[in-house]
């Protein structure tokens, strides 16, 4: 099992945008999503090199924990409750969209392709600053 922590505010996968180029239509990620994926990929490459991490083959069990920053507009009491886990982030975006953007960003860096993920676990919580963790285990059959 390998655990990676990335100090970057998570961004959920947004709906792709379309642009007409001649007779064809090109689909692309919105700028905020594309920038997040690029930054996370670079952070993961550096972290993987630092841990001498090797890409895993076969079936994978992946856990992704997303920590959203607590809104600055909240009262001190509400911020304290959120930091201790008494208030959970039940607002948009949903956890599955965070997982999609993170999986896409880490393809070829922490796993060959996200289609090797056969078990996935996700959590969305509040923290003082945004960050995310990724835990990867190879499933031995």
C-alpha cells in the first residue's frame, strides 16, 4: 500500500466544453479543471520519484480523500465543527466528480490507466486548507 498526499485544492471534473473547428467539434476541459489536472500530475510525478514508486500492474484498490477548505464566511463555531468532522460537505460538487478529475490526472503517473481500478473508496470532508490523499493497493487474487 502506498499513500500520497497532495497539498492542492481539489477541483471536480466539470462538464466538457465544445468548440467548432472547421467541420468538426473539439471537446476540451474548462480552464480550471485542466489547470488542476496539470498541476496534480506534476506534483504526483515529483512525489512518485521521491518515493521510488513503480507503476502497479493488475487490479487496484484506490482510496481518494478530498478535503475542501472550510468557507471563510462561516462563524468560528461552525468552522470548528466542520474541522472536527461534525459538519460534512453535502453541497456540490459531488465526490464522484472529484474522483473523475483525480483519476484522469494520475493516469500514467500512479497507475497505467484508471480502468485497472476495481475497488474505489472516496471521502469528501472539510479542512482548514484544501488537499487530497490517494491510497493505492494492488489486489492479489
